[in-house]
C-alpha cells in the first residue's frame, strides 16, 4: 500500500501538469485573459454552484432514499440529459456518436430497470433500521 506522501506527491504532480497543459492550450488557442472581469467570474461561480455543488448535494441527499439500482440508473441518465439540454437550450445538433451513446445508455437503463429486483422501499428502510439496533 502506498503511503500518504506518495499519493499526495502523485496528486500534486497531476495538478501541476494539468495547470501547465491548460495554460499551454489557452495560449495556443485564443490567448489567456488574466483579468476577465466580474461578470465572467460571476457566471463561472454560478455555473459551479448550480451545475456542480447543488446537483451533487441533491444526489448525496436523495440517493440513500432510493434503491441502489434506481440511483445508478438516474446517474447514468446524466449525459443523456446533457445532450438533450444542449439541443433544446443551446440549439446544438448532436452528432451520430453522441446519439448512439444516448441510445446505448437508455437501452442499458431499460434492461437494468426491467431486471431490477422487486423490493419494497419500506423493506429496505426496516432492514437498515434493524441493522442499526444490532450494532
């Protein structure tokens, strides 16, 4: 097993390489704006807050209340929703590989949903409550 310092060193190296690669790509693409302005910072903060923080907070709160297979299916549908929202809101035209990936994800979700175990939500809650009493 690796020590903590070895893992931290690897993470630090990956971070440095990511920053260096991002800077190189930014310079090569359109240049880097070192002072983007408060409007850009506000949009970036809004996207981070609503797109990531709030979304994953809801996932963390709600997924323990769902059967595990249903939570997994819902998380698998995230890329399909991203393609659909991109088409509906931004007017993007999905490519054939994107559409094929969406079809594969939806087909897999249907297969798992059909083969899902027939459990009752109250049974799961009762078993977890009983497990807490035994410990």
